[in-house]
C-alpha cells in the first residue's frame, strides 16, 4: 500500500499508547468483523510509532501459517531479537503513520517470508524454546509490544491448547515488561479465547470495539484520489 492511501487513525493509536503508558494497562482486545482495517491499523499505525513510544514491536499474524501458530510466534520473536531493526526496515525515515514495503508484495509478504524462514529452523514447536526466545527479547529490551493478529485462531483446534496456555503463562511471567494487543474478527472465537469462564485468557484483558470508518475516511480517500488522478 502506498502511504498516501492509508487512512491514519491517530486518535485510536494515541489512546492505545496512553492506555499502556499512563493507565498502566498491559493487554487489550480489539474486536471487529473482517475487512474493517484492523491489520492495516496494526501495521501502518501502531507498528511505525512503537519505537518512538519506547516499545520494541513484534507483529504476529496467526493466519500466516494456520497449521503452526506456535511456529509463527517463534519466528516473529526470533526475527526481532536477531535483527533489532527488523520492523524498522519496513518504515522509511520521515514517513508519518505509514510503512514502505521492504519487498515485492508489501509488508505482509516481507513478514510472511521471514516467518516461514524462521519456522523451518527446528525450534518452532518447542514451547520451552519459544519461552526462552521471549525471555531473551525481554531481557534485552525495555518494553515489548506484541501485536497478535487473528488471535481467535488459537481456539480453533485442540492441538493449539498447549501453546495457548503457554502463551498466557509467558505473558503473566513477564508482567510489566510485555504489552499485548489482541485482535480478532470472530466473536465466537474470541468467546472461546477470552470471555468464557474456563477460557485460557479469561478476564485477562480489556475489550475495545474497533471504531467504524467515518466521514473523515471518505474525505481522505477522495482527496488522495483527486491528488493522484488530477
């Protein structure tokens, strides 16, 4: 996506960072149906400003490899720890609220390629190795911001239960060093993850509804189109 087309949700972005930095919150769930722009918000608004706000960002989309969410999570951690500026490479200097693709296919393709490379290196299924990877990242950084996209996928298969429980334990273990944004597009899936009494993340985060696009979005698209088309 060219940066001009992206509609920055500055108000929501700043509200989230205020929640983390001033309200002492550490986890929240951002829910919206598909095609509402959650992924773009994470990648084009939260991620580019994370380091400026004092966070080391880790973006994880559990749909990158639906059969191996643990591997996807491990890959994102490993890429971030091995190359401290991995995510920053996707953001050109001086670009406000947008990301420039580091490879053909856009930022998602860049992340997917790195995750696939890492998840084939043998440790992706080892929960102890994943916990160690997160622990090493936390040790080297002041604050880690996990952006966990399509998190409801963890509730779709029984074989994901061990990883899901381990993820909850990891977040609890690192307490105030790790912040997490959960996003989901399935109400039923989020119920299984968060709202039911025996759910692995029951009562573990605040829940926010992703705001609808408004008149300012329409004005932004019309203005960008007029500028590009003449």
